[in-house]
C-alpha cells in the first residue's frame, strides 16, 4: 500500500513537471527587517564568543533595547510555471538565492555625565553585525493581465550567517537636549569601537508573498513585492530565538520567456 502511494505521488509530480516551464528569471533589491520577541543583553552574550566584551561596569547606566534588526537584501530568482487552473490564473514555483547584508542587532546603555561644565551623554552600544546567505522557495497563484499581473502564495526560506561580529562601542557626545554653550570644535564626539568574534547562526522563516508586476516592452518585467511572516533564529552552540515578525519589500526586475 505504501509503495503504491509513493509511486502515485511520484508519477503525479513527474506528470506536472513534464508540463512545467521556466517562465521568468530576475533579480530583486530592497530592505529586510526581523522583529524579535526577546532581544536583550542575554542575546548579546549568547551570540558573542568573548566574555571580555562584557567586562564593563554598567550599574549607573540605563538599558535600551531594540527589537528591530534591519538589513539590505539582494536576491536572484527563477519562476517555473505549471499548467493554468483556469483562464488567466497560473500556478508557479519560485526558487532563488539571496544575501542579506549588514544585519544589526543592538542593545545600548546610556547615562548623563558632566565634564568641565558640559553635560554629555555617555553610552555603551553592543551590536551584533552579520550577513546572511539563504535559499528561498514559494508557491504562487498569479492573475495575468495584458500589462499588469498580481500574485500571492506561501513560501519559506533558510539562511546561515557569515562574517558575524560583536561590536562594543563606547561613545560620548554633548547633550543637545540641555541648554548649554557648546564649542563644536573642542567638544567633538568621542567614539571607541572594539570588535569581537561572534557565533554563526541559522534562520528559518515562513512567509506570505504579495506582489504586482508591470510588463515593460515585450519581455521585461518590473515589479514590487512585499513578503511577511514569522520565523526562528538558532545560534549555533547557543539558544533559539523567536522572530515574531519578519518582512521585506523589494523592487524586482525580470525577463519573461513566455509572453
């Protein structure tokens, strides 16, 4: 029975693929953001490979956390079209690869200090900076028109970081929220940055894509896509973190083979 079921599924898949064709290839560029549920100093300590980064006295500082982690995304993709389910509506698979550059997760500590009659903001910033390479896949339902098309579906992506670092930034700058005479030459910002090694991480996200495309000339396609969902972040050798909301918006430029 099991062998018959597996054989039926394989034959069905092969039958579908026999009618599939590459519809479109292209590239996209845009902004990516992950919103975490539990960003904290524990997150920084977990992803850091150096205890020395945290050998500072923060007892007189006030903590500020940032749940938002932003980056710039660049990707390439291929659309594979399946037979139409009705007039003007097609089903497609989309497979691709992408890189998210300069993701920055931050926790800061700050306090006011007074030196030589000038009030400064004294701060420490702990920042995990990494880049992510990932593979993407989604299943779309597309409604095609003469000059425009729209689509939605369900997708997923898997990613792994490269070149992860922890930056510890010590900064002092004049407090401009206080009325005081400040010489901009003698009271410049003071910044000290120390870089430490950080753990590599893996990501898994489930996403819903929504997009529109305009058909330029005959084969060129220009589009705008928003993709939103949720996911998990696994620090290798560390803890697992919930990404409460993940989304990106990208501009897409492609070449259509079937128009």
